[in-house]
């Protein structure tokens, strides 16, 4: 197969056959095609698109380029959750032990933060000693033993996707919906899942801000999952403002522990429970969403989910004392500063992208995968759009390494948080549910 033929055909609006896409993925993983030609193919796809069969075949090729987890005979549902990413989005951390406690096997594979969005692996690695670099064999053994493992994509999982993702990032072709869907689903289906729940973010701070395009992405991924025999559900959730209060790696671990202790911000808790309810119903461990929510709240209230998280931390080399004394164990920023409201009024915006870029300016995020991350820095965002404030009321707390970080944090917050006189009603936290049957307005019943 000559890659130039595929590039020319796609450039001119033609179709690449499923067999050709699968052969391309295998060949690229094996190093048979140069990056300059693959870049040209990606750009042709970006402008010309792919039909459903093309996207599915590319996903299959990436999936088949590496190893897979196999949980046949485990005797329990194997379900994961994936988020398309945002600022303050730490729901995976309390969700995984919650579901493991309730009888779901959760081989949760997550990513690192890049650009304005945070990454679950960076958050977990704020816990001293926590090892996210488990092999497939190690992850499988831990899931069979504990019911959960929290890992990153290894070289064993979809190596063609790993190479393509890096090239997409370098060639401004990340936002193509068929490529996003194929990338996400190749990794998730390699986990040997019996079900998958997607958290697809919409709004100004999301990877795909336009609701229609975000919904199209959700529908594409749901269709791939169903086609592979993996029932898939997506919730459309708001990223018009950061989720929760904590934004920054160690700060978000602390907030996740607050949730497992029975507290935490209402919005973080709500999205966690909404996703968890979908997972329990998908795994047939609850007859409906109301009963699923009751089970989740019970696992928090009786401390079993918290104890499961302690066992996961210990199993993966982390310091289990973090569960009871997070501030004594997690890295702490040496400088703090409270930012207050310059006037009375109603909060109009708490811009997530600006907050995310502010975390990078503090040293807590990365622009390239090679950048190092300071886990201690970040923000506590104390207000939400639509909330009334008085002059001098605290809006946020900056956690920084030095005076320069405090100054960068203040500049970020001055731009991100705006106050005006107009009443503002924020969009719903969870707006729609996407299944193989279609798109419906969300209701938790």
C-alpha cells in the first residue's frame, strides 16, 4: 500500500477503505511511514473528514496495534469513565474507588494535563510515591485483587494511537471529530470493558466549546462503543466555569478526598454521582438511577469508598496517610494570597481557559509533554457565575511558589472573574444524556 495514494485520494474528497485504514495503523505503529506523509494525511482528514466506517476502521487498527486487558471470567462488570477534559475536573479520583466498592471492576486509564486542561495522572502523582506506570499485567492483577487500578497509557496500549496523538498535537489536527473519537475509543476498548460512560464537556472551557460539535463527538463515540459490543453512554456536562473549588494537582486531590469524606463542593459531588449512577445502571448493579445514587451516597457515608481509595494508594506505592492528613502529606505551596471583589454585583464569568492558563503560569501545568509540573500550586475559586458578591468579598485564593507566582495569579484572576450588574443564570451542570437511542435532556431518575 502506497501512503501517497491515500493522501491524494483523501485530499480530493475520496474515501479510504476500512482495510486500508487498518493497514495504515499497523504500518505506522511498525514505523513504515514517515511523519511528514502521515502529517499530510491527517491534514487531509481534518479538512475532508471521514465517514463512520472509516473512523471505525482506524479505531480498530489502532486498537489492534497493541495489547489489551482481558477480564473474561472475572464475574463482575468492567466499566470505565472517560472525560474530554476541563479545568478542576477531578471526578475520576473519587469515582474509581466508589464504583470498585460497589462491585464494578474499574481499570481506569487516564492522561496527563496539556494546555489549559488538567490531567488525572498529574493529580494522582501529587501523592508522594504514587505509581501510575503499571504494566498491563500489573494493572490486571490489581483490578482482580482490589477492583480498581489507576494507570496511564503504556506502550502496550494502542501504540499507533500514541504516535498519531503526538503528531496531531504538533500539526494542529487535534480537533477533527473522527480522529478524537478513534483515539479515545481505541484506548478505552483496549481495557476489556463491558461498558463505558463518557463525560463530554461543553462550554467555553471545554476542548470542544460548541454544544452541537460536542454532541456530535459524543454520538460518534457512543456508536463506536455499541458497534464493538461495549454499551456506551455519554453525559453532556458544563465547563462554562471550573468544576469545584480546587484547581491545581495537589489541591484537587484534597478536594477529591473531601468528597470521599462526605463533603466537598456540590457541583463536584453532583457530577461524580451522576457519572457513577450511569456506571452502576450500565453494569446492571442498580435497576435505575435513583437506586444507583442511593448506593453511591451510602458508600460515601459508611466510609467504604474512602477505605478503598486508601487501599488503591497503598497498592500503587503512594503514602496512604494522605487519606487522613492530606495537608500533612501533599506538597504545599509556600505562598498564598486572597483576591477580593473590587465592587459589588453579580459574577458574570469565571473563565476556565484563563484559569487553566493561569495554572500553567504558576508552574502547575504544561504546554508540551516534556514540561515539568509543580503539584503544589493553583487556585481555590470561591465564586460561581450568577452569584452575588459584595465589595471586598473573597473571590479566590492563589497558591504559589514565590512573589512572581502571586503576581501571575492576580493577573489571571483579574481577567478570569468579571463582575457586573446584570443577572446571570448559568447553564445546567448536566444538560443531556446521549445513548444509542439518541439525545435526551438529562434527568437523574
